[in-house]
C-alpha cells in the first residue's frame, strides 16, 4: 500500500495545530513523496501505549488513528498481545486494516508473543509452538503486514537451542512463503539477547525471508526469574548481566528488517540515560539501513506498575531540550529526509523532547 500523502499531511497538520506543538520540518513536504525518500522511516511500536491498552483507555482498533493524529507517525508496529483472541477474527482484522488505510498508515508487522518456545529442545513442545504461530502469519497476510516477529528463546546448550530454533524458523518461513510473509527475530528474551548468538543463528538459517528486529535495549542475558509469568511478574525482575548493546546492534544490523529505538527514562536535559542514541544511529546508518525505525517507549508501562515518577506516562508532554538528546540526534539523522518535528512524539516515546528544530 502506498502512503496517502494528502491524508498524512492533512491529519498531521490538524494534530500539530490542535495541540499547539512544533511544526513539520521545512523540508518535510518537499522530501516526503514516499517512505523510500527517507533515510529512515519512523514507526511506533504498539507497546509504547501498553498502559493505555491494558487499562482499556485505548481500543486496539484505534491504534492507527491514535498514531497518526496524536503523533504524526505513519508506521504501525502491532503487538499480538493486545488482540490475542483476534488472530482468526477476519471481521476484526479487516476493520483494523481499513482503519489503517483510512489514516494513510503502513502496517509493518505483528510482534507475536505467548505462543510457545521456538527454541525448546523437546520437539513436540517446539512443533506445537510453530503451529501456534501459523495463525499469526495468516493474520499478517490479512492485515497487509509483510512480516511477523517471533521469539527464539530456549533453555540448554546454546548450540542445541540454536539448532532447534533454526528448525522452527525454517518451518515458519516455509509456511509464510505461501502468503509472502517474512519471519524476523528480535533480541528479546533469554539467549536471543546475546547478539553474537542471534547473529550466528541468522547465518545458519541464511534465508532472505528471515532477519532480525534489532532492539536498542533488549540485551539482558541473565535475569532473575519472574514470580508470575505475566507482565506484572516480569516487571519485578532484575537484570543481572547485560550483553554490550552497541556490539549487539552492530552484530544484528546486517540481518535487520527493522529497528526498535527502545527507551525507558531520560534525564532533565532530554538525554536517554541508558543508550547513547548518537552512537546507535551511527551504527545503523553505517550499516546502510534504510528501513523502519520503531519507537518503543516502555516507561509508561513501568510507571503504571511502579508509580515511579521518574518515568513519563505514555502521552507525556514534558519538553526538554538536550542538545545531544536522542530526539535531536534522531532528527539530525533523518534530517532533510522528512522527519516530523513534533514535541509530543518525542515526549511519549522517550526520544528527547525538544522545543525547536
């Protein structure tokens, strides 16, 4: 589907004027044309609004409208957990597809969670997990998403887990070929957070229909076990050891079909406290990546569970100016290619909020 330029500019202008935020970069209208004209293309992970979905403040069907009208973003990165019972609901999926099209948005992928362990060493468990993912490949085809994101965690010897994960991925790739749906893996859980291990897995699979979703923040390779296997339980865990995130992103970029600009909290100057965004974007730019960068802010969800004021809410409007803050770095890299100069976009997602462009 091609972006509807008229709808996008109209809706973006209404949003910016309506809430009194900064204007689109002067070069935006000249450079826009199609997403291919941009150095990177800007998307929003549905998980950035997790607290709103789980508290029922926001309906999953309204994600496209929320994303374009509130934040001026056209790329949609869906999370299966917010419509977990709708994978086979053609009425729901077609309505979601319609609303996305009506708002001039792109459906990028469905990030699939909770469907089993694709790297499990027990074949029967692993094959059940593979079968559980088939419905999401079908759902992606209905939505018009070109890919799904899966997890490939597993317990045991890393080489054996890699072999098991490769077998699962190959089966999913084969199933996806019938509807032209690719299968990508995020550094997300357990052993997949080891950039070296995941890049080796990609080399082993060696298929153009498989790749990575490189996430800036998911590099915890040793975490305490959750008390309960749900979001609340995982919120209470602690990372005991982390893989070098810059090394990890560099290892994953040759296979990247997407990037997650992950943030949790930033300082009073608008600088992300965990990740050097200038360094990260230098890595992805050097890799020649020209795809979609999905903003994924998790602070709102953490705030909902912990009540800690150091985190912004999902729609936070705090305006910070950090000269080298991640928001400014992001815009400098997108620069003349048509980034949106929008305070609230950057505030909600943890990309440094700022006053002027």
